[in-house]
C-alpha cells in the first residue's frame, strides 16, 4: 500500500481495518466458502462495532467524515480476507447507504443508515433482474401508486444479501406511459423485509459464497410513501451517483484478494526448492511474481488517482470515464495477478491446501458484476471521444497532426 500518500488519520483507520481482519476466525472463512454460513452477520456486526463501515459519511449518520482515498485503503484490507467479505461489507455500507445519504431524507438516514453503519441491521441493493443486468432501464419490476403507499411486484436476482438483509434498495418502474423517456420511468425505494418480500432461491455460486446471494420475489409488497428515495420517477439521478460506489468500490476491493494471493505465492516460492535451488531464483518464476507486484502497484495508482478525482469534485463526465477505466483495469489485472500466483505455485495451488484456488474462484466475479468489462469499455470510448473533441474545439493543446512533413497533403488524407 502507498503509505506515503496517506495522512496519519488515514493510516490509523487502515491499521484498525488490519486489526479487524486479523480478528476474523479462520473457520468463518471456511464456513462461508462451504455455504455453511449463509450471510455473515457477525462479521458485519463487528465491523460496525469498530466503526469501519461507511467511513466517508458524516459522523452525524455514523460515518467518520473521511474520503474516498480512506475508503480505498479500508476496502483493500477487508478484501484480503476474501472477495465475498468485501462484497457484503460494501453492498450495504458503500452502496445502499450512499444512495440514502445523497438522495434520502434525514428521517431515512436516521432509520436506515445509522443502524446499518453500527452493524445493527443489514441492507442489500436490488438492481439486476432475470431479464436484464446491465440494461438498467429494462427493469420490469413495477410499483403502483395506491395513494398513501406503493405496491411492488417483480423479481430481482443475484442479490448479495438477498438472504440476510433487513431492507433493500429496490429500483422499480413507476411511470407506465409508453411514450415517456426511460430516464423518467423508474423510482428507487427502501423496501423492508416483510409481507410480500420473499427470498426465493439461493445461488450455488462458483465462488463468492456465504454472502446470501439470492433471487428476491416481490408480491404486493407494501411500500410507504416516505420510503421513496430521491423522488418518484427520480431513480435515474440515484443510479448515476450510485455508479461511483458501485464501480469504484468494486475496483478497490479487488486489490485485497490479489494482494493476498501475491503474499501466499511470494512466501511459497521463497521456500520451495526444485532442481536443487529455491524456485524464486528461476526467472520463469520470479518474473511472474515481479509482474504481479507491478500490476498491483499500477492498480493502486489508478484507484487512488480516481478516488482523488471524486473527492475533489472533478467534472462528472471525466469521473465517469476514470471510474470505468479503473473498474476494468483493476478487476482484469488483479485476475492476472492471481493467475500468475497460481502458476508459480503449481499443482498444489490448484488444491485447497492453499487459499489460491478460492481466491481464483472468487475474484472471477470482479469483471462481471456492477458492470462488465465490455460495458466499461463502451463508456470509456464514449467519454474519451467526447472529451477529446471538446478539448480540440477549445484548442487547449498543440495540433500534433500538423507536425508531419506532408501534413498538408490533403489529397492523401482520405476519410470516406
């Protein structure tokens, strides 16, 4: 970790996170991976007791008045336990709370944010549906206005915390005019677990087990009007701000398990002998470890830079590009780190004698959920072209194209 860019206060909370990670029983990690623990409530309760969740939110609502750089350091440390630990840690405290802090009422913050950050209750975000994931506006769940309340019907799937959460941030269609813009059709709701809310199915996942990932079914679930977040038909604004913690948080948390894999493989290759010598002395091994170390530092560099951009309030379009780059770059390169680590450890790394096989399974999710790498590339391309031509029109930089010998040979520059 880049200690030298952290303030004493940031280092303090990072060390608190490290102490918390050391306190987690080994058996909890094993039981989650075997789905013996369906949702780690005790883990979240202890995180809340230590005031580690939502550290960038105001103290008034249970946070610590910190920033995104601090959040990044905490998320990396939590991730060293396992990717699913950072998933359940982040979904409630970094996603759901973020929506309520930014768009909710003080009453909602008092009722839903404070106890969650204290570890007393748990939350989950409900966005993905059986008919669509990245297609946010394709949501078919609907909430009908019944005067003093809404009635919610529909399904959400792949919901981390679907088993275990006490309330859910749910996006549903509330404007049924076929001529209305998609951006004006959805509303975000706080939905308490209760009548009409059913955990229908728990997924048998390849990795990231023990987080209560489930399909939720809503059948005439009654939502009081005061549980609307951000206004009726105002979910687009909520979604736009949510993409910051959703995707930046996902990127930052991915560094932790990759770092853990690198530590395991470094220790192994520094002791294991083959052909009469320590295998770390073979370039075929040490170069892969070196590449893994380099990629992790590059991931941190991009992650922290993007955190600073968010903290400083950089132009939203530019932040959107940077977050998409960060999510794609970090998740894909951390997967490469874990690949290298398993490769140098060899066959024993493919067994459960070492945690590499679990880390390998878990981290595969990183480049899929909260927006696939392909969606990130689409956003980056769109924003980069827009940003480039805006700067070119303003003549902010030198026209490099003119610096070629035959730059003005117009008959040679054919574009159609």
